[in-house]
């Protein structure tokens, strides 16, 4: 059967109606529990709004792919080699995972120095247009790039002559600029660490070719995960401060400047483990954001649609495979879930 719609709103209303009918049929057949309960899923799914079911299939299963890590973070899918890169932050390593080859260690150590602080490896990872891996490094306090010959190039290590805190997460703009966050988690004493040289935790943008770095925002207490809207007019930045667990939104100007900071969503009333952290955007502008208890899914207007909850609280996510698989780095494990929506793979 094919449906024809006179406008987008009619399409959304029809899809919502069909989804609700499907939910009622499923709830009737399974006793009213809309979460996965077949024993095969490594976690649960909370369905808050009917729109959520257009993104996460009713039969979706959370898979646990690997475990035994110290603290997983920063996943990114490499579409050229069909594998996932991810950081094991506290073990000072970067691993790869694929269906074909399973788990392999790509780089260890990331930080080759002396410190008693555990969080010295890489955090967020991304891939540039030439397929090179970029690292947000905690211990070395730099943004770096691994070249084709395996050497590492430092792209940013200071702002106005003062060393960065510990670059955390990043997102590409289509014009080639890299937006990234710089909280203090790579410093043992955080804001009070004697090695800290900047008096703020910033949001920056970087031109990897010229190495030009621009400070865009310095008022967030703990900027962390970062993502751009589909039209690149809105920048979302997680604030992972345990005393202010929110996601902020900013308007992105024609010259890349940020303005009009707004609280996009507030989870200070949530008692679950975890804070606002890494996130990704799907092709329709929905936000998949790690937060207390799991991956919170919001529509572009800031409505909470549902939450994906692997057995361990995730810190970051990435689109993988054909773009419709969401990979989740969660404490000591690596998880994934196959969705009805998709996102862009760098």
C-alpha cells in the first residue's frame, strides 16, 4: 500500500497514527510491556513518545560487542575500512572493532609520559575527509592527527600561548572547520590543577590546515559532547557538570560565531548515573545524546522521545555501518543497536 500526502504535517500525522496503532497491537500481544524482554538484549528501551518508534524499531535489540575495558569513549566509524575506532581512555589505548575481525588494538599507549592520573588517553575521535584519524588527547592536551605513515601531527595545543586543558570531543562543519570542547578532565586536579594555564573551559573551532584556532565560548562550566544541526545553524553542547547537567544550544552565525545560548534540555532532576555527554544527530535533526541512564533521544524542538539503555551507562555514540547503526561506548563495554533512522558517517 502506498500513501500520498499533501504536505509534511499530514505525513507526520499519518505516520504517528499508524505507529500508535502498531504499538497498541504489540502491547496487547505482550502484556503491556513496550521494553525489550526477550532476554536477548543487553539493556532496555524506554519509549516515551510515539515518534520514538519511527526511529527505534519495536524489535530493536541492544547488542554487547565486547567488554573488559577500563572506560570506553569517543567512537567513530571508518567507512573506508568498515571498522569502528574507539578510545579506552583510562587504559591509554585506541581499539578497533569490526564484524570481520572483531577487537584489535590500534594504538597503545596514546600518552607516553609519567602521570598518576588515569584519564590520559584519547577521548573523542573523528575522521577527516582524507580518512585520517583525529584525536582529542587528554594526557598530551592536544588535538592531533595520525598521518598515512603513522606519524602524529599536532593541530592545536594552546590558545594565546596558554596550553589547552584537555580536548574532549569534536564535530566537523562542512566548511572544513573542526569545533571542539576543552574541559579539564585530563588534569588530575581539574580546575584547581597547578598545570592548568587557562582560566576557563572553552568551546573552540579549528582550521586543521592553517592551524588557526578561535575561542567561541567560555561561559560553560564543563563543555563536553558537541554536535551540529543538519542545517549547521545550531550547535549543541553538553554540559557534564554534576551540578548543572544540561544540554545547551547556540545559534551559529555566518562567520562561525556563537550566540543566544539556551538550555536545550535539563536533566538535573534525574537521579541516574551519568551526565550530559557525547551525542550525534540523525538525518532529520533528532539528537541522540548520552545522559543519565542511557542515550536520550530528542526531536529538534527539545522533546524527549525515549531513552536507549544498554547495561552500562554510555558516554558517547557514533553512527556506523551504513549509517543506521548506533554504536555506544559504555564504561567497560562496547554496544550497538540497529535503528530505522540514520546519521552521517565522517
